[in-house]
C-alpha cells in the first residue's frame, strides 16, 4: 500500500507534538482510542478569551496515518472557533491526506479526538455542548 507524500511528510515531521497542562482552564483534552486497532490519540486545544483555538498539540500512539491525521488536525484547528472546529469531518482529513479505505478509521479517530477535546473544554467552562449530528 502506498502512502501519499502528505502522509509521509506529516509522519516524518509531525507538527505540534506535545501537551498542555490538562488542568488549565483554557485547555480541552480529548483522549480517544480506535476499537479497530487499539491505537490511541490525545489531542489538546488551547482556547483564548474570544473562544478561538489559538494552539493545539497531540500525542498519538498509533499508525502512520493516525499520526499524520492528528498532525494535520492541529494545523487545521488553529484560528478556528469551537463551532468551526466541530465542522471538521474525518472525510476532510482523509481527503487531504489521500488515505486509502483501510486507513479511514485513523482519520475518524482524529475527528473523535477533536470532539472530545471541545467537549472537555466546554464541560470545564460550563458551556453548552452545541450541536453535532453524529454520523451513523
Ligand atoms: Fe488504527 Fe491507524 S491503523 S489508527
Ligand atoms: Fe464518521 Fe461519516 S463521519 S462515518
């Protein structure tokens, strides 16, 4: 199976690897696992007073596509409001990275991680969870 150049680039030079203080008020943490393979992804967002994501970091214990997906997502998140971030779909990530069908679930993991991080931030700050139509 051939990986796209973009996957290889994000895998070899992952952007924004690391973590923020999980207890900080302005940080949301999403920790999710893929049932299909057991890979785990931790994604954190740092949100400013205007409700805009100003920074994002990740740690992923998983395959190359999961690492590339989370790296790409940290770039996509910066500058977005929480609602805009909720609109990022795994299909955007999979298209951007040209993931093959067997690797789609790796991008679903990244989508789940975004939602989990936003949900954690909103919980912590007493905000409503907002609308999300889960894809069945
Ligand atoms: Fe499972 Fe990639 S193979 S996250
Ligand atoms: Fe998950 Fe459609 S976004 S299956």
